[in-house]
C-alpha cells in the first residue's frame, strides 16, 4: 500500500491504495512515532464530522505502517507486537475532545 502524500502530519487525511492501485478509502493519521530507529505511522478510517458522535461509541481499527524511504510499508510479522505496544504508550495520555 502506498500513500499519495509523503510528508505526513497528525490529523492528515490520506487515501490508501491497494497493490493494484485501487482506492481503499480515506484514513486519518492519529499517531507518528519512532521505535528501534524506524519511523511508524498509525492510521484509522476517516470519520465524517456529522457521524462523529455515533462513532465514538464504536471500536475503531488502527493500522500501523513503517515509513521507509518516504513510502508506507506493512509491518513485518515479527515486529507487530513491539510496534503495537509502543503505539499503546504513545496513545495513553491522549484525551478525546468533543466539539460542542
């Protein structure tokens, strides 16, 4: 999978494509972190503002990719546990802010 934008920042919404170049959907950058000298980005499906109240109660899927040479690459199976543990540390102190 690749991302069209290469200089990602928190809150960016990007469209991911599959290996055939077909769009998979829009995803929001929710975290960026480093582990063992490698950079990673965590994404979740982008949510429309009008649906955000309903979606806060649902479980969300988080996808993590390694950034290698400006490209997003899938995690190797042997690094998944360590990467998701680090992501949990990164996300621990974050509080969701509801718009009124």
